[in-house]
C-alpha cells in the first residue's frame, strides 16, 4: 500500500464516520442502513443486544421516537493496517431532545 493509498483510505473512512452522524441527525434511516453490509452487526453505545442485518438496523433506527439530534464527532484517528483492514477511533458528543 502506497502512502497515497493509505492517506485516501484514511480520508474515506473518516468521511464514513462523519456521514453516519449527518445521516443520523437528518433522520435518513435508509441512508444510515445503507452504510452497513447485509450481514452487519450494530451495537448501540448504550449497550444491549446486537442488531443483525441491514434491514433490522433500518427497522431499529426507524422505530425510535422522533428527536432532534446533533452528533459532534471529533478526534478521528484511522489506522490502516492493510489494503483490507483498518481501525478507527473518535470522540462523539451527542446532543438530543424530543422532536418539537
């Protein structure tokens, strides 16, 4: 992997993290779900059982009560270990309130 390939991968992964917050804040549950593979597992930060599968992830988000939210995502660090693997860390502050 060249340094440019690594830099592009880091950038694209950081964009995915940011996009997740933006789609979530806009209530675009189909867009959020589309970010996951068909057999993905999603575990909410608050814990609970994993939600398995893109359709189940979509249903999980869509079933939540309406709210206003703002995900502030900072300190994104992406470590690309190979052409197929990477790990990322970030800090998230969530502001949320009932819709209206």
